[in-house]
C-alpha cells in the first residue's frame, strides 16, 4: 500500500504542483488513497478550491485546540 500511496503522491504533485491536503478525521491509509484517486481527476481550479478549504479546516482545528489550551491555562492560573 505504501508504494501505491507514494505513486499517487507523485502523480498528484506533478499534476497540481502542491501536496495533497485532506482534513479527514480518520487517518486510514485506504480512505486517503481513495480520496486522492478521486480528487486527481479534478481540474486545477476545482482542486485548488478543495485544497484551500481543507487547509482552512486544518488551520481552524489547530486554532481551536490552541484556544482550548489557553483557556485551560487561564483557568488554572485563576484558581491558584
């Protein structure tokens, strides 16, 4: 499976000139492989839009986690 993943990674990068981005919550290799195969058929404009939305989801999730940690740290300091 890893060989096939590398193959599709190279094809995707060659076609779109950026790395494959997904915000899937399940990091199952087969699901990611299936998704890259489907999205490979997109035009550049369509895929750029999808990749931008996926990147935004990842950034949003990271900021939510950061905000949660900041709130917890604030509450701990206030209670001490």
